[in-house]
């Protein structure tokens, strides 16, 4: 069977879905691998490195995708790429199914069996395939580094003959994978860190990293987490109480990192314009939810703006700015997924639709959109 890795065509996408390391592993599964020329350039991987690993270099996307049984991508295919996929081909990528429904329908019409990697169930068996976690980990780190670069003061406390410099204060809002890495990174840089999240299980995680947990501790807070580990939407009353606490906390912060996302929905507003007005001049906000509308009403996706003396960074692909590491992790995630759907003895596709990983991430099949979240 042929597996293809085309070059990413989305603006600013520097990552690639396979590396020489994973090409070797894919070959060991019995697959032939075709990589489009220049696919790894953004991640500093040369075509010659792919060739040395056993891949064939295709001159363009059409040649790479021709007769491909499996296609690996970072982002979903463009309208021009979808017709190049053969009927029955398997596609694995970050497909943004809730915001790019037209592309999902086009994949179904093309007869492609598409897997949206962001829909993988959050179970232990799927951890090695969890692209959201691998990419969010790097994004959380990069968010703090970018904030420190923008901030006009030092992060750690410094005691000098000329006097003492106070440490920066950092608030992390949303303690998922990205948030935890942001806490750890800010702590390594010497900042005083606090964090908030509506999921009670995160309190212990925050404190284990040496940060202070900030939340209204009432009964609603104690039951604010789904069985899958996601945050539940909170009542208006709770949001008001939490907002009042955050409003007081945020006045004292130098840097705020926001990471709150609810799958398939617009990002919740965590920091109001009024809160931003109260922040110290020169403060920095890095809004990791910018692509989903942002956790502040002033965030502009893909832009850095200054409002009320506060710099607001709205990155649209933080992991992509660490393309070499992000690609290495993402490619391993995809290899682990391919290993699940390919028979190791015969090298043929062997998708078990009773497997919750396969069914949970399966988006289109036999010409239909099959994922429950997109049906009806």
C-alpha cells in the first residue's frame, strides 16, 4: 500500500506529517511512502533525508497523492487537493470539522475515509496518538517565551548592587496541557505564577508545579468537569463570581496566558475589556484561543495589538513556530495511529470500527459523514 505525505498548503503552516524517523517505521509496516518535494522545508527537513529513510520524493501534490491508500497531513486538504484523493483513501489530519464543515462534506462526497485527529477519545490507549496534547505542550511553552520576549522587564527576581528587581507575576487561565506547560515554563524563568480553571482536578496539578490556584470553591466548581476530562459550561451566576475574583487577581499580573477552549464551540471570554483596562501598563496577554475567537474581546487572531497599554498576542499557530519539534511529535502521533489501522502481518488496511479510537475519530466513511457530533 502507498502512503502519501503532501506539502502543507495553508498559509503559515510550517509543520509536516512525517519525518525521516517515522518514514522508516512506516516502511517497516510494509508501506511504500511518497513525500512531496519540499514538504519538510518548514521543519528543516531536506528531501534527501526523506530519501535516505526510504521515501520516494514526488514532484508535486498530484504525483504524491496518485493512488495513495493512506494520506497523512497536518491540516485538512484544500479544495484543490480533495479531488486528488482516490475513492476509498484513508486521510488522517487535523480537520477542524466543526468550523470547516464544507470540507468535511467534500471529503465524504469524494469517498474518502477521513479521521479527524482532534476527535480522538481521551483514553489511555490513545495517549500516544494524541496530537492535541503534543502540540499544546509546545504551544504552552512558546506562549511564555513569546510573552517574556514582549515584556519590558525581567522575569526572575534579581538582587544587584543597584537594588532588587521584583519577579514578574504570571497568571495562566485554563489548566490543560498547554496551561500546565505554561506554568512550568514561567516557573523555570523565575516568575511568581498563579493559575485558574473550572475543573477541580486541576487544583492539585497547579499546586504540584509550585503555582497558586485561583478559583471560587463552591459546589458548582466541584462538579465542573465531564467524565472525559473537559470543562463544562458554567452557570451565569458562577461566571460572575469567578469574574469578580479574576478581576481582582488580574490587576496584579504582569503576564496573562489564556488557553480555554471548549471543543466545537467559540472560545469563552475570560478577560473582559474592563479587566484589561485595570492591568498595569506594559502588561502582556497571550491568547492561545485566538483561532477560536479568543478569550478576550480584543484579541485578533494572527496579530499582536496594544490596547489600553496592554499588549495582546493572538497567535494562530504557536506549535508551528517550533516546527522541528512539533513535526517530530505530530509525526509520531500519526505513526501510532497508522499502526492501529494497518495489519502488521499483511500491510493491508484493517480498521476495526468497533474500536473506540477508530469510531471516535472517524469523520467520513462510505460517502457519508459518520461522526455523531456532525450528524442530525
